[in-house]
């Protein structure tokens, strides 16, 4: 028997299945087979029940019953039930697991769009997304570089950022998916100041205290007073100084080869990295499969796994669900905090 919504305070978390040819279906099954997940939230998978049933054959998880639904209120949110808002977008007999395809890319985007619409219409309290493949979604005709750009466009958000949370380290990115050659041209004082303000706002809510923010330099040795580049002097330092005037506890720019060491010693609550790999290499070294991506600046709550589609291991039962488990936990926590305001 389904739990009646009016008597149930657990947040509803929409979990997108990710690329159906990747490890997304497997990690979703493994995560939702844990009784803990059903105790803390009401999870609903946005995806294809046929793909999930196929993944059950190799997922090596505790037994779980898959229930196909068309509306959220049809869900049975008891332990042992996996509710799937069935999009029926994939012919499982033609699906090539571990292979890039436009069909799988299109399906992955449709799952996310449906989840966003449900969140915007307050049918769900948060979204946790499975991994998508950029080449697959480009083959399908979508020119987004990833979830973040799609989320921003679909929700109308104009000031967003990727924040990664783990027990060891927290990182926010000033720029996301772009060629390294474009990073310096994409940075300006306003952008970095906005990122600092977003980090301060979001972490204050999560930690219930004002965070200690460290800002990384762009160049080696943070430019060494202009010897190795002047972005620190012209862009990053002025943004940090402006943030300090606003009462934000921030320091920088600090050389990237030092700041993550300091953060790992708990001298900072979060590091703002200037580009993707500067921030994600130390994060994944310390916390791979244990960190969570949170898109800040949206009108809805969205968390995600910290890894890709894993086509090389898809279908083999080897995929680690820890990041998906953490993404669902954080989405639940953020939803509870939002409701309590």
C-alpha cells in the first residue's frame, strides 16, 4: 500500500536515470535498493522501466520491485519498491550498452527536462541526476555542454555555479566546461565576485555558519606579482577585496598548488577554482565516488553524481553507487532545510 502523501513528511526526490547505455541505471538500482534511502525520502526515478529491469540482471543488489507509474501520486514509497515515472523512450532490445548513441542521448535529456518541470511545478522537492554523455547529447542535436547549462536555460537562471561537496574537501568552479585557452578570457571581476557570493550564501545555509572561502589563483604561484600573468592583480584580487567589503570571510588569490593542501588541513571550508580540472583533480583524488555536485543559483534543488557514464564498465555490474547515494542524501538534506525556512 502506498503511503499517503498528506501524512508523509519525507521529501520527494526525482532521480534521473542518466544515459540508458551507461552505468546510470545500475547505480540507481543499487542506491535505491538500500532501505535507508526510502526511510529519508520518497524517491522517484525518471527513466525507462524496461532499461531498469534489464539492469537488474547484472546490478547485484538487494531485491527491489520496479513499479511503473505515470504520475507522482501513483507511487508506492515503501521500502523495497522502486517507482519509475516511465518515459518509455528506449527500445531495450535495440539498446547497445556501453555505446554512444543519439537515441540514448535524447532519452537522457528528456529525463532531465521532465525532472526540471516537476521541480518547477513543485511536484517534487529536489532532483538528483545520473550521468549523461556530452557526445551522445550532441549527436541527438542538443548543444549543451552538460547538465548545468540545460538547467540554467530551462529554469531561467542567470547566475549559476557548480559546487562539489565531500567529507574531505569542497570546491566551486568559476568556469566549467570549456577549452583551457578560453578560461582567461572568460574570467572577470564580476563573475568571480558572484561565485564568491554564491559560495558564501549556499554554504552558510548548509553549514549553519559563515564559511571560510579560499580563492585559487589562475597562474603558477598565483602570478608571482605579475611575473607569470596578471589575472590575479587585475581580476581576482579586486573581486576578493570587494567580497571582503561585503563581510564575506574570503582569502586569495592563493597558489593552486598550495590552496588545496590548506583546504585538506581544514583551513578553508571551500575552494573556488578558476577552471574545471584545477578544482576537480584534487577533489577526485581525495573523494572520487564520495563527492556530490550541487548546482547553486537555481530556483530548484539539483544534485548529481561526481562521475561520468562509465561506458567501459556498463553492463558488467561493477559500477560504484556511492556518489549517487550521496547525491540523494544531499538532495534530501537541502529539501528539508528549504522546507524548514
